[in-house]
């Protein structure tokens, strides 16, 4: 139901260009440092839980909490002032007095990392950008830096897989914008003076910014902090784009936004449909002091129900009532003059989709019976069709509870799905229905059928079959009656197919345009560029080439090559398959990409000689800037001039390296070295390898190069690249391919291939002379943490220590599949056991730092995973430390938590990597370590924040510069 909105609202969010951010913002870096050796007493196993009451909500409090023996003296960083480092004194930024063992300090409060790291993390964030529908204005959306822990500590309800802030009746932990600046984009590409959106209340937190279709108004939500640390309920505001003057949309002060699911949508240029809290709603239901009975679940019908390890599920009838209380909304149709009209009955509305002609509305809602074993996305779902003036037309479907969707990849829900409006028609619906019962293991042809019909079909008229597919449906790009592209794919084989169809002609047979492997990035032809229609939807941009006949489209591709990505724009003849490269990124110094079409507001074909595109440009040391390029001269006009986000690392060294695994698979990695580092003068450095394994079906695909050596090094708040400031080398994202060719399951040889990949990476950095063989650490987040623990268990000869964040270590706790494994524990028992580092805890002899958010809601990575793994390690005397961050989820958000994670990591690298002397350092006096570990304490932090900015980020037509590597 949301597909067309991605295009409808011209999202330029950088996530759409950098898919690595869609996988939980996975960090993939590694660090190294070379320092004078210093022996430390063998430390104990630690499990630290810092009392949240000790959290500091201000810099002053933060500093006072961390001024201890472990704090750094100003002199320790004197060598870092000029960013140099090609002499002995600047080769080490660690003070010899850092991180002395002082348990009274280690277990009491949140700590700060060294200033060279802290200053980078605390730097003001760059604004996000949003273009108007007519491309004549740009919003600069102001952002704050990291939120305080106090915000994450607010109460939240965990219901049906959703976390709700009851005080503002929205998803909890949402980030926000602090201000909106409007710039005119002048014809010469220069930005006009900034007009600030004004009239907002002090401390306004802004969310859900959307343009009206004519570009004259903005709509957004506002909330403010209350004195009791709660947040006010959300109100809808509108602003005049020409003047910047903002005002509440509703005249009444009693109407509040319900943003648990969808929030509001422009019906036309003068009215919005808003999801509101029903005026008749009373107080939340009270939890009974004594339950009415036991919690009972039954399967006396012997139904096979296999589900993954979902979290935050409903637990009882009280939870059901509470979920209904917060999620139920009353829709209101409101004009810009404040006129209000109720729309439909109160319900749990999950999406609102306006037809391109603004006459109809698709409303999706969920209803009882709910489930205690699956999240709300599988609850019974009803899709109704209404007119935009509030008249019910018909019900399209009412799908039953879907608890039994098979766990095999490409399994789907039965019945109608992906119901959407055709982007090229006024009010034509299309959807898909499975023919295999939703079970990917069932062999049937066709597997999916795509249907189409008008919003109000003639009586007796049946839906028309648009396309029959043997793989799983993957979407449609619309153009016109003579052209649309249909996509299908199959995960097990990695096969993807693109069909050309003529949706207006039943007698024209579909034909294959592309048939390839999704893993083969070298053969990727690119994706068709979309243009905006007057209705505000997005369709394939057809291009007219002067003096040439044919149907031309623009293919925008990443341009993967053995030398790295070289993005391109091709003029492609859809009928003959011939293509002409009309734009390509610089290959020598810069990395450029086509972001969007800027000449797309006219009807009909675009003229090539009038083509105008938005591009981005960056280099290893120059951060992303945006340009408008115009044909036929292809002149580039720079429209942004963002300052370097971390000038102290502006001269870092970056190289994309290639090397072979012992089985002949080519591997790649990005090697980062500190500014001013000279291997001839400074010698080898300590090194942190930070990565994340991936599954492949072929050795050839696994060995292909992904990424560009010229991309800017984006450094997020918890990125391993931060340790470049500590003179540590970083090996970022060395490929760890787990390959299962043919019918072979990749994970059956997981450990073998994991170790072989790590060995190849370590051998390469040692061969290059940049890494000290005794000072190589390994780390990762989520599945990268799982990797880290396995490497310390099965390849202890490679690494001196490990850092594992938010991982899952016992696969028997995820018995119905994990990551890309869709066999159950009972189908692949030996694989589950052999892959679980928990089962090899007795083999881990190198120091390991475990970090986990106490409120982790990611499927499979329960906080219990780290707790139990730590207990197993401690039970075998392993040198280990567990840090649990209060209020934090799978990714860490609060300033206190992030700073403490950086401090913990810095301390760990200093003690067990920088100062590592021998392989058996961690085996000294194991009995003492075990008995002393009773004095454990857990350091805790918070969750949420930017990662949960807004659940449907593509709906907010925003893109962020330099956020490629956010962790």
C-alpha cells in the first residue's frame, strides 16, 4: 500500500542510495594503533550495569561524572591538535596513565571518551534537505545532536511489535527537526536567502513534514516538552511557503494527532485527512491487580505455526485493550480554513492512500482477533474504498489473522496484497495474489498473479489479469498504457527478472527485458528514473531524442566494476536494448551519483536537450555536496556548501584493497589509516577489523567489488572510524562471504568460510606492513557481533581481543530461522549448534567486550543473548566484560550511552590491543579472574533516537548528506 508514496513524495533520503543503511545501520569498520608496550594486571570479567540515576543530562554533569583516574589529561592530546602524526610522539595519542584499573570508577557512572573522539561525535549535524514538488525551493531541516538519556527513559508501551509513547500518542523515541529554513532555487542554481518557518512555539519538535502538491504549503506535526519530562500530544500545523508563517491547522485546541500508524495526507491543495485521537476517548484502561485467569494458548487443532523470534508482542487481554486504546483513530477531513468534517468510523487505521485524481481513498485498518505470537502487521486487515468526500464505496478485502506464514524466504500472506493505485491513471487499482498458498516451498506455476480494475468497476466486471509470474512479485514501475515494468525475484536462486508489459493492450504479450542474478552487481543495468506527474505521482520518464525514433528511458545505475562503483546514466531504447551513456561519474578522484530528475514537472516525453538532474559529488576527503547539471552543455551548478563534518580527520588515508581467500575467492576491504601516517617511519599499527558476513550463491558473485574507493568516509556516532583520531588503522567491511553453491546451504560451512575470510584479511594487512600481527582486534554489531564471537572461538590465533555489540550467540534461542537461514533447528540441528558461539564458550580465551541495549527489540537479538553468553564465558574463566545500556534498543541513541560505548571500546582497545604483548595475555591467572568476577556490574544506556526517526522515512521527501556509515 505504500509503494507509490515512495515516488509520490520525491524522497531523496540517502537510504535509497545506500542500502547498507536499511540493514540496521550496520557498522563495518576496523581500527589499528601502534603504541609503546605496557603491561597491565590481568583484569577480571565484568558485567556492568550503570544506575540510570547516575546518567548525566548535560555536558557539565557528564564531565563531573567522568573526572576520575581514568579521565585523560589535556597533555595526552597535545599531539592531535594539528592532525599530524608522522613522528614518534604523535604516533601514540594514549597517555600511559589511561585506564588504570579502578573498579570504584568503572562501575559507577557513564564515562566520556577522549576529547579527540568526543569532539567528532558532538559536532553539530548537517541539515537534511527536501525539494518542493516543482523543484523551485529547498527546505533545510535543522537537526540537533544526540538526545539525552532522559528522553529515552520516558515510559513507553510495548504492544503488538510497536513501541508507543502514550504521552504524545505516537511511536516512542522519535527524533525530530528543530527548525525549517526555506530557500528559493534560482534559475542559475544559486540559493536565495533563507526564510525561516516562524510562529512556532518555543522548543517545538517537528515531525512528518510534507509538501502540498502545488508546493505552496507545508504540513507537519508539533510537540513540546512538558515540565514532568513527558512530551505533549502532537498537533498538526501548516506553513505558507512564501512567507514562512506557520499556524495550527485546527481551530480547536482539543484535537490531537494520533501518529501510532499513519498520520495525515494531503487530499488536495486545500485540505488534509488527519488521523486524530477520538474526542470521546477517556483514560487508559487500568491493569487489573489480579488477572481474571491464567494465560492460555492452545493448538488442539494441530496447526503448524512457525514464527521467528518477534519481540514486544501482546501478552494478555489488558495489552489488547491498551493497544486498541492508543491505536484507535478518528479520521478528520480538514480544510486550510479550519473547517472540519469527521471521516468514517473510529478504527485502527494503518494507511491512507489518495488516488491520483484525488477522488478516492484507500483505507487500511486492522481489527480483532489479535495474536500473542505475531506482531500487528499480521493481524486481520481490512482494506476499504471511500470517496474523498467521505462516502463508503466498497470493501476490497478483509484478510484473516496470518499466524501461519511459512518461515521460508519468499513466503507471503494469502489473499490480496500490495494494493495500490496506478501512478499513470486517475483511479485504477492493482494488486497481487499468491497461487501457492503463500508457501515458497510449494512448486506451482504461476506463483503470483497481478490483477487490475477501476475503483468502481461496472457491475459484473471481473478484475483483469495483468501478469502471471513464476517467481515472487516485486513491484511495478508505471509509465503509460503502452509501457510498464514488472519485477519478480526468487531469493533461493537470487534470480531477478524484469518484464516489459503494455497494460492498455491485452493482445500484446509481456516480454523479458532483464533476467539476471541479483548477486551479479557487474551486470546490473540500473533502474529507470521516474518523473513527477501533475497529479504528484511518479512514473517512468520517457525521453525524446532529437531526430531519433524509439522509446527511450533513463537507466540510473551504480556502475559496479572490478575497480569500484562508477555510477552512470544511460539513455536506453526499451525496444532494441541499445543504450548510450550520457553521464558517468568521475573515475579518478570523485564519486558522483544521480540523485533525481529536476526537469520532470511537464507532461509527455522529456526532451534530452532540456534534461536537468540533481547529482551528488564527494571524494575520500571531501564531504558530499549537491549539484544541478543541465543539458546540452552538462554544466554543473553547486547548490550546497556543507562544511566538513570532522575536519580533524579531513586528511585520513583510504584505500580499497583486494586479496584472495585460500579457496580462490576474491575478497575486498577498505583500509583506513590515520592522517599523516607513514608506514616507513611509524611502523605497523594496531588494527581493528570491523565487518558483517553475507551469504552468496556463487564464488564469482562473492568476489565482485562493491563500493567505491572515492566515497567519502561517513563517520557516525559509534563508527569504528572514530579511532582514526587515536592513531588506529581501520579495516572496514572486509568481505566475509558465506557461499552455498547449487543445492548446498551456505551456513553448513559457516565457521570454515568465516575463519578463512578472516585469515585472508589479517594476512593482507600484515603483508602490507600496516598492522602489528599481535595487535589486531575484531568487532561487529548485530550479526557482526555473532561473527566476532565465532572468530574468537575458532580463530584465536588471528585476534588479540574482540568487541561484540547487540549480538545473538545461541541459535537454539531462535529455532525457526535467523538472518538468512530459513531451516528450523530440528531440520539443521548440527548447523545451529556449530554456528552458535555460546556452544563454544569454553574455547574463547581472548578478551571479549559485550555491549547490548537493555531494551533491544530486534528480532532474535534479545538482551538475554548477551547475558547468557557472558555467564557462559564467566563460567569458563574467560576474560570478558558485559555492558548493558539502560533504555537502549538494537542501535544506541542517547548521548550518555553512545559516549560510554565509545569509552568502553577505547579502554578495551587500549588494554588488550594497543598494549597486547603476547597471545596468552588473557590466560594469566584464570582462577583469580573467575573468583573475582563476583564483583560484576553492568553499564547501561538507552535505545531509539535517530534510528527510529520516522517509521516511513521515504514518506518525508528528505535526504541527509554524509550519513552513509552511521555506525
